[in-house]
């Protein structure tokens, strides 16, 4: 099959296939007419690369899997080098998960602290003899003696 058909069957672009070819991940075979030629094994290689990429593997991390398939193994992960990549990726994912769990705990602690502070503030505002609610919205006119944003002291200064 030609490059366009392979790209269509794999759900990718011819540009991506050419890039994989330059990296040595996809073979660079030419037919007698000079066109690139691919077969079902190349489609299998490409699908292996795509699956690994979907899992978050970098292109270089896919190389052992591709080489395993090229060596004639039935699956790209049936070689020791592929298993080593799986192990490294799992360790990387475990580290990432641990970091995210730590961040989650910190955010949870911050939320709990903020909720406690908010509850204390609300309790003080609604307690008998506690400060009344303060309106912080709306226009403020320092020359208006009836401005609800001014306290008694400001009104007394203007009156006196």
C-alpha cells in the first residue's frame, strides 16, 4: 500500500508517517516506481506506536516495541527491552501520582482552613452584639453625610 492509504487506515497523516520514517520507526521501502511501499506489518508497527503514544509514551520509548515487532515477535511487548520501558513508565506514573496526591492533600488542607475561617467570620457577624454586616458594594461618596459606607466618626467630622 502507498503512504496515503497507510495514513488513512491508521487514522494519521502522511506527514507523521514521513517523520516516523526519518526517526527509523517506520521502514523506508520504495516500490519500483519510486513510491513508498508499506504492508500490513507496517500498519501493525504504526498501531503499536499510536497505542503507546496514547498511553503517554514518548516516541523514543516506542522504539523497543517497534524493534520487537520487526524481530518477528507476535507482540511489541514480548521482548525484555519493551518490558524495561514498561517498568520505567510505571515508576514515572507512580511518582506523578504521588506528587498529585501530595498537591491534593495541600489543596484539601487549604480548603478546610478557609472554610473554618469563613465559618468563624460568619459566626462573629451573626452573634448577638457582634459586628453588623458591612456593605462593601456600591458607590462611595465621602461628602454625603448619609453615605452608609461612612462610620459615625466620619459623619461627626463633617458635621463639626
